[in-house]
C-alpha cells in the first residue's frame, strides 16, 4: 500500500485525543475518506468473575467506543461527498463464546452499530456493514484456543469441513501469491459494491381509513 501512495496515520483507539489528532491528519489529506474499515482491536479472555470492570472497559473502549469516535470524527467528510463505506470487522464470537464475555459483547455491539448506521446514513449515500469471519489459523487464534482445550475441539467439530482455514494454504511462490492477493482484493471490491447498493421505494401502509405514505431507504447491513 505504501508503494501505491498510502499514508500511514498511527492512532490509539483507547485514547480520545489520539483519535482526534489522527482524524485531523486524515482530513488534511483531502476529501473523504471514502472507505473506513474498523479492523483494529483485541480479545479479552477470562471467565466472567475473572475480568474486572477496568479490563472490560478497556475492551469496549478499543473495540466499540474507539470506532464510534473515529467514525464520528470522519463522518462530515463522507456526508459532504455524499458517499462513503463503513465496514466493521466483527467475529462469530458476537453470537457468544465461552470465556469471552467482554469480547463477544464488543463484537455484538458492532453489529448493532452497523445496522443502525446503515439506516441512519443511507440518505447521505453512506453504507455500513459488518463482516463476521469464523476461525482463521493464525498465532492469535492458537493463543486463544489451545489445541489441548476441549472447547477448541468443539469449535473444529462445528466447522462443516472439519478444520479452520490456514495461512499455509496460500502458495509460497511470490508471483502466484501476488496474483491470489490481487484476485482477493478484486473480490472484496466487488462485494463492497454489491452491499453498497441501496434501494429506495415508496410503500403505503393502511391504517383504518387513512393511508400513510412511507419511504424506506437503504439496506440493513448483513454479517456472515
């Protein structure tokens, strides 16, 4: 990305002042942004009685309140352009996962936010969607899901193909890897285009003797 003109802006989602400075730096780069992907975050582990209020608050600050603050700060540029895409990387843990109370709550909150923003921002040409992937074989996943833990085995058994996707499945050849990445990037763009389309239609609801015209704009975000 750096070779294509990307400008890195460092910020701490748990620090409101850091978010403010980063948003200002982004605004100074020009109109927009056109796409905002909330991918940063971490997972707090522990049984309910083991995670105190401070730890739970840090989790929600980074995974929920930080994205809210950053989106709020950058939203005026999207509104002015009458265009924008907000994507939150969620997790299947939003449906519940043992020993992940704070993490699961933070990801479930993202679902609610994206659905609400999809409805709220559609009139300004801005879409909001959540992407909730399942298990991906990374060092972080293995750290959170020890192979000897019976719960890890249950996760594997719940996957239809019986295993999680591994990064080792990608080709080692540099040229081929670049080709795969390019194809994946194109598919992501196509997907974003598909979910960004919003429809507008008039509906009529009859209530007794009266007819009330209503307009519904936009789609609710969908996660999978």
